[in-house]
């Protein structure tokens, strides 16, 4: 069975890639400010694991707001970074390529903390999987770590610290700003993981 992963280059998708070792990975540049750094992080992991890697470019930058496109947040934005239907968009783009490559399972790096957003819930996963299966068939969407914290996923994956350090989580730039939600999560998670001596060896 041919497997694929939506690999953003962030900690969660990087750890899931290390754990599951898919046949192919998809990184989507949809117009986000940190697209180049995300691609480099994803590419480094794929090179290390000898995974076929595809960069998919569809510029939807004019549809986002806030940190991820370096603009003022939309008046309806729940956070400083907001891209309506973002996960639906990037899953669809990755699925379009995956189906052409005869991938049967497309993994997402969704973790437990993502459930504060509708597109990080088990219900969203069920709905997007049903839609993908219904429209073209022969492709399932799964999130193996949806019930885990990022730290639990890192430990389960056994990803080495130096590989996890390749992750790029900044929402604002290709060089970490150290002052956005993505950078804060990266720093806090890496520090907590580093306190686990078994992981750090």
C-alpha cells in the first residue's frame, strides 16, 4: 500500500514522517510568508529518509490575513494568523497529486492541541476523508497522531533531536521571529523534549 504525508516542515509533520516513513511527501506553498523555510525543512527530512518529495505551488496569498501573509488580521480572525479553509485547501491540493501517484493513504500531522480549531478535530478528519473518498475513491485521509500531544508524538516517533531541530514553525518569516504562536510552540516543545534524557541521548 503506497502511503503519503502532508509535510509542512513543522515539528508535528516532521515527527510523524520520521515515525511512519511514508513513500512520498507533499509540501504545499500556498503563499505563506515562511514557505521557503518550510520547504527546506521538509526537504532535509525527506533526503535523510530517502522519501520522494513533491513541492506543490498554488499562490493563495491574497486569501489569508495576519502573520502568515504579513498583513493586518481580518476583522473576523480568531487569531493573529488566519486563513479560512486552510487545511481543507492544502489537503485538497496534496490529494490531487497523491491520487495521480496512486497513493492510497494520505497522512496529516494533526495533534491533540489542534482540536481547538475545527479543522484539527476528529469530525473534520472524518468529513475530509469522506469527501476525498467520495469524489475520487482509492484515497483515504488519516491523522495517526490526532490523540497525541506534540511531545508524545516526538517520543513515539523516536526522532533525533538534530532532525527535530530542522523544523520550521515560524508563521512570519523564513528566519524564526521568536515572537509568533509557531515560534513559541517550537521553543516550548523543544525545551520540554530536551528535558527527557531518554529522548536527548
